[in-house]
């Protein structure tokens, strides 16, 4: 037993020595990626995310039996389709968990979306937390034009900043179903739920069947769910589940 303990101590010492011997750059510890090349953590992430087809369209591989295999990238030159008018339903979590940077970021993002929206777009701004009508409600009273109803949107943003503050918990299922009522079903428009929050539903927890039902409803109505994770404690099941289940994507940002 003593010999085993000594062996473990020796191996541990070797690992620590190897770790400390790796050079540093700009104050960041350097690591070795899977290719054995020393690089920063950011560079490692970029290397792992990079495709083998990024540098060449043809790859070859020789098997142990001597057979040569190849992979050829086929990339048709497709023109981007014309931009369709968009309906944005922006959901801003006003739960207590959003106090601080999350609350600041959600207001900044909502303001930028409104400022950069196209003349043909429409926007509905929602605040949500508990099922109470004074806690989960549309500040714009439905979808409005960013140009024709500019004052309505400006007033909604001001109300969000001045009259609302992070408090209470969240009933995500109730809030999402209520916000989905903003979409009026007009044809030829992209329908987007831009969710700004942590995805928690502590007031009324979401289970797998609830997420599946919500995804089914949004898919049938051609609504895509795009969450921006904000807050200290996140719910990946709800954020990623609702995004991937509707054809949306999780968007990440940082507070400046």
C-alpha cells in the first residue's frame, strides 16, 4: 500500500511539473490542443471549432489496407433569398434573478433591436415574471411598427426602465404562451421570439412534456425561439431545448 501511495505522489508531481512548465502568454495560461500545438484557451476553442474543409475542399485518407479514400466538399453557389419582413416578440425577464448586469443587458439589447429594425418589421415588447397581469404583460400592447409607432416603442422602453425592476420568480410556460398571442398569423413574415433571461421557471417548473408541447406549437405557427442567456444561474434545458426544438439558436453576448 505504501508503494502505491508513493507511486501516486510521484505521478501527481510529474503532472504538476508539466503543467507549471507550460509557458504563459499575456497573463493567460497556455494549453496544448489536440494537435500538440501550444496555444491560448481561446485559440484552442477556435481550433476545435474550425472545419477541416476551411483550408481545402479535398481531403484524402489511406487505410491500413492501402486503400485511398477521399472527401470532396460540394458547395453550390446559392444566392441569399430576399429578406422577409420580421415580427419580433422581445421577452424581457424581470425576475429577481436578473438584477445587475442581466437587467442592464436586456434593456440594451431590446433598444438595439428596435433601433435597427427594418421599416417592414413589427415589434412587441414584453416584461415577464410571475403570472400576475401586472408582472407579465406587453408594454407595446401588441406588435407595432418601429417607424410608424416609434413613440409607442419609446414609451415602452421608458416604462421598462423606469417602472419595472427585477423582482419575484418566473412562470415561463405561462409567460411564453401569453407572449405567443402577439403573433397574428400574417403570411410571408418571419416570426421570432427573442428571449432575454435565464430560462428558469421556478414558479411553475417546465418538464420535458411542457417543452415538447411549446416547441410543437411554435413549429406549427412557424415561430423560432432565440434566447440570449442572461443571469447567474441558467436553465440549459429550457434555453437550448426551446431553441433547437423550433429551429432557433442560443445567442451569447457580454455586457459592456
